[in-house]
C-alpha cells in the first residue's frame, strides 16, 4: 500500500493509529478527517467530544493536506451517503482510496465498509485496521476496578491512573503500530445500468405514492420504465431484471390480492440513493 493516495480517517480518541501509518506505511496525497457533527451530538457526550477535540487538534498538526468532513455518526443513512460520495469522488478521479477504520465508531465503521464495497468497481479502494502495540482501555478499567477492593491503596491507584492519563494524552487509547490488517472489499455482483434505473424508479415511486406502497405489478413496472426510457422494454426483460434484483436482496415482492407488489429492501434503498449522491 505504497502508491500515493487519499486517506479517509474517522476522528476519535486516537493519535498513533491515525498519524503513524501516514508516514510509516503510505505516501499520502491528501487525507479526509471524518468528525462527528457537534450540533448533532447526543446529550451527555459533551465531555467525550471535548476529549476527541484534543486529539483532532494534535492530528491537524501533521504536515499533510487535511480536509475535515462533518457527519452525524448516529445517523446511518446520512453518514453512509456522505462517505459514499467521498469515496466515489476520489475513486472516479483515479486516486487510490485508503480507509483507516481503527478509530471508527461502530455505525460509521459499517457505513464505511458498505460504501467501500459499493465503490470497489470504480477504482482502487482499500480498508485497513492498525493493530496497536498496546491498548489502554483494559488497563484503565482494571485500575479503576481496584478501587472496589477491600483495603485498596487509593493513592497508588490514583498515581497509576495519572500515569495512564499522560500516556493516553500522548498516544490516544492505543499506542504504537504492531501490524496493519488490510481488508480489500470483495467485488459485488454486477448490476446493470437499467437495473439501477429500476431501483431509482421504484424508490421515486414509493416516495411519491407513500412509503411501503411499492410498484403494484410487473405490468406497472414496465409502464414506468418505458416512460422513463422513452422506448418499450420487453416484459420478459423486465421480469428478468426484477428476478435478479430480488436474488441480490435489493427488492422484495409480496402478494396483495391478485397483484404482485414490488418494494425496495433497506439495502435496495441505499443502492438507489447511491446514484443520487
């Protein structure tokens, strides 16, 4: 992973695992720092946000071209769309994209992974995780729990916590770089342009007619598609495309009396939205 590329890095309570790989393992042309939007933070997370901001301030000092992108890490749909657009833009520009998920919160980690998979066909996209030489979280919890022991030496425990605090301030919640784990996204099954168009049309139809309504039949799907394309599509082709989309888990069908209602799955909605990002 030495080819010059663009990095996408979620900000968290980390320093070593964010900054060290940029100089030790990569040639970096630019880095995006994903930061939780403070206006969307949950109540009670103010102290955590303050701690993260200290690490962000230190990361900004690294001599690299940084661009900050604010996302709501608790809103999967919006976060997914934002990181998809980011990856897609750089991949289409011919830039290798390296995504460091070491400090990513769980929802953001899933969004980054899915967006990387969906963009694999557009360029060189790699996910990686930095295994540290030392984790501090377990040490901090173990030290705090000793306060509950009978006859605990509180002074020694506080001194130990103070020492750990200094190390965390310098390195983040983990120190050093032991190994980099690479996770190349597996290529997903090819979806044709017309199948993408059908997903978008079903999505548009559902928004217009009401969530959950879906397209009422293959006949209605064909009529909608014909109007959009400006020419007729054989019914057998429409059924083939729908069968393929259903096998991929992007649409679902259900009987409503005599009608076969066609609706998008959650993943299908995300696929449809990626073309509109």
